[in-house]
C-alpha cells in the first residue's frame, strides 16, 4: 500500500473531486503495467513474446515483460518501455529527413521511437546532461540500430548556442516530480512536497527557455512529463504560450477513451489546453503522463544539413581516409548487404583516431560540445586491417544477410554473451554476423578450424554464463 502524503491527497481531491481522486489513489496501488515495442527497422521481427495484447493507438507495441538477456533484447528487436511513455514520440510524428532534438533523452526509449521514424534520413540529436545516463542512452540507441544520431552530454544552455533555430521537432520530456511513476517507483514519494513541485517547475522553465531557441519558425515543440501536477503541466504550457507566442496544436493522431485531456481551469482558463493529453492510472493504459504539442509561429525554411564547401574541404583534409584505408573498409563491407541509406558510404566516411564512421552531423557548430558519438561507427583500422564494429552489426540486421551464423542452442548463445569462443560447422571464414533465433546481435570471425573469435563488446558481456 503506497503511503501517499496527506498534502498530496488533499491537493488532488480538491482538483479532481473526492470520488475521482480516490479512484486514482486506488489505481496507484495496482501493479504497474509492463510493455514493449518491436523495432520496425529490423529485417526479422519474429519474437517469442506474446503479441495478444497490443497497446492501443500504437503500432508495434504490446503489453508484457521482456528480459534483458533474451536475443530479442540483445539484438535490439524489442525495447521495454512503459506504455504511456511511448506516446510522446508518437505525438512528435517525425518524418524522414527532419532535424529532431530529444533534449532530455536518457535512458533512450523516446529517442529510439524518434530515430526509427527518421528511417536513416535527417538527423536526431539525443542529449543527456548526466554523463553516466548518456552512456546508457548511447547503448540503447546503438542496439536499436539508429545510425543518424548525434549523442551529446550538455546542459540545455550550453547546447542552445550551437543549434539556434535548427530543429524541426524538439521533444522535451522534462525532469519532474514524478507523481505519475509513484506506483512503479515508490521511493520517489519521499521526495514529494509542494515546494519540490515548484522547484521542478522552475527547472522546467529553464530547460524550455533554451529549447525554444533551437526551434525553427514553423517547428514543433513536444513537451511531456510523468507527473499529474498542474504546476508542471498545464501551467508550463500556459507560460510557453504567454512568453514565447507558441501555439497549442491539436494532437490528431491519438484518439481513444483511455486518454483524458488538459484542464483549462488549472491554468487561467487558457483556451487550447483541451488539446493537451493526460494519462491517468485509473484510465488503465499505463503510468501517469502529460503531453502537449506547440508550434513556433512562422514559416520553416529548411537549409541543408551539410556544412559549407569551404568547411568541408578543411574537414576532408583532416579526417578523410586514404585510398588504401578505404579499400580495407570496402573489402569487409562488400561481404554484407547494406541498408540503402548507407550505399553512398565512400562519399561520407571519415576517420578519427583510427575509428571509421559516417557522421550524422559535421561542421563548426559541433566545436566545443561533449559528444559521445556522432553517427554510425563502421569499425576500427588496425595496422593493415579493418575490424567492423558492433554498431554496424546491429544496423546490418535491418536487411537480409547471407554471411550469418545462427547459434544453434541456448548454451552457445550464453557462451557468446559471456565472451567465449564457439565452434561451428560452417564453410564460412572471416567476419560473419552472429544471430540467435535469427536475430542478429554481433560480429564474429571464423578461423580455419571453425572456431568463432568473439567480437561481442567487452563492456556488454555477461559476468557469468546463464
């Protein structure tokens, strides 16, 4: 039984009325709902999990729990996420070719949703101020196979000057008081107070003030929280409208009974708040969530993502591959089928500290930023050879491949995750893709004796088998 503060209960009985508030408190003591998304970027999406209970209004989303050790997760074929938390990326309605920012991106569930909708075209900037959380964000985006992403670890005020009026879509899933997650994380209750709610509101305004600077005229800001508090939801939207002339945009892509709408009387009766979305635990969809979509007035005039020719020439001299290096890379890549957006890799590929990559963004605007990764790392040059990288393996899982070894049993699979070699009966030699249940999750290299040298990253390996 959750021990909700008296002040919390009194507040929502006043806002919702006693009956509805008590219904909410009862629902907050139910078991939280688990769900997962299936990755539409992958070539093979056949999974062992049940798909009998779809999440309403969402493609490829289902109720149920998944394991972080299963091939479905390790290959980036599924992602575990609260059902309500899946909707902000849906509301963003990202289109291929757009410039998109996820400003508070960790752990990456919403970023993977935004990235999959780009379909390898345009760019996603996924930012997380906390360095440890940014590393988790990077792992999740790599596993999902999002190749056109720049991952940064900056404060909003540090990031904004680098991307003034740059983005078509910005998602701010803001740090909040977390009221909507109390049943999932009861520990959060002890931090709750009216003062803490106001502290969160202040921080949200600081974040949004910088976010607005990065939004193009005609661009869209999606603001979301996992709290019920009007101070952090409707009142923040009203503040955005008043101070930045943003316009609340109706969310037409989501219509169902299990979602409520914002309350005008919770924020000075501002017209348009009825077009925001509220997810309550008593509605039975998932945890608490608030979502608003706002548009920056003006007409979007898109400029090319590529940098100016003069800057390109300077970059090419510094980071271009030599002809023999490019041939080493081609000798490996030519063995595999590439997603169509990578067919022009020889024109875009760069090298930095022996790491060969296709950048999501280039240019002086990146100078001085804390960047964890930029685009797709193809692999690393070592003396007179090229070793393909783990991120590439997960991207190659998006198209049908021939050079694949499917591990025949659970023991082999667990051994490979542990970092061990595995012997197979195959005529293939050299670099191959490794799969389990036909879900590609790594590279391996088969020696003449049929033993696969393990290329699963050391940082991802299990501590023990099983």
